């Protein structure tokens, strides 16, 4: 009975951590080159190509008709800004400049306040355009707030006038004293509400943030270094694979 020759382990079966380390050391220059190039690309992007952006914020205090009571719910104002006034202004800009705005406009209402916050992230070269757009939006809000305040004022004045007529008609009547006193008290209350009417106030227009917004440059460099390391390892082993394949093809051709 013939003895079958012992089957020798193939290269793939013998490979281990030592072989991987040896392969990496042999191709370390590939790793260094890929890592260095990728990291330098990340540094160049962070320092030279990465867009510089700041946040520009405008704050408007909406009109109040009573202590702590706004003429219009801030959520309603924001909905109007977001769905009507902002699209109209952007459409007008697109029609005139034949391009859309180079930044977005966001609206919010800080909790438990009557403030409307308008914010945009843009580069310093667009700071003037941001201010122009914010001012247009604020003008729309101001017109709306003045209209609501005028209606409220007119309503209070009409009620005061009606009370005056009631008092005048009751004067001289029997047992009209308590009714007249109550009417006078109502009149005083309405006058107090009339005095409490407060128009909207523009607090800040397109104030630039102190620090830049968006991804920090240091984070970009770190991510580039990590990607460079991963690509360097891959390229080192892939280059070894290519060389081994070429050598085997040459040996096959020589046989």
C-alpha cells in the first residue's frame, strides 16, 4: 500500500499574526505615504478650503396686549414666517438674482418668552445679504404686530366709549349708584389694559456669533488622520497581495 505524501499547508493556512506584522513592516513605506498624503489633504482642506461660517441672529419682541400676553401666539407668527413671508422673500431674491439664497433661515421661540429668534449660518461675505433678508422679515412682522395692536386698541376704545354712554344714560336714575360704580370700575380696568399695550421691539438685527459654526478644523484633521491610517493599512496589505500575485504569475510563466 502506497503511502500518500503528507499534504503541506498552503501559504494561506500558515499565515498568522507574525506574517501580518512582517508584511506590514515590509510595506510600511506604502502605509507612511498614504497616511501622510491623506492627512495633508485634510489639513489643507481645513486651513484653505473649509468654508468659514458664522451664525447671524436677530431677536424681536412681539407686541403685548397685556402683562405677559402677546398680541399673537409666537407659534402662529413663526408658522407665518416659515410658510409665507420667508418663501415670498426667497422667491423674490431668486427672481432678481437668478439664484437661491446661499444660506437657510430658521425661526424659533425661546421657551417662556415672547421673542422670535431668526437665525442663519453664512460666510462673512454674505453677512450683508443676511442682514437685508432678516430686516425684510422683521418689517413683515412689525407690520403684522402693528395691525394687531391697532385692532386691540380700537376694541378697547370702543368698549370704553360704550361704558361712557352707559354711565351717561344711568346718571340721575334711581338706585343707579351701584351700577354706575361698577361701570366706572370696568372703565378703569379697560384704561389699564389700554396703557399696557406694548408695541413690538427689535432687540438685535443679524448679530454675528463670536465663534465659527459647523465642524471644527481640528476635528477635520483628526478624521483625516484616522481615515489615512485605515487607508494606509489597506494599501500596505493590498500592495503585498499584488506583488505576490505577480511573482506567482512569473513562476507560472517560467514553468
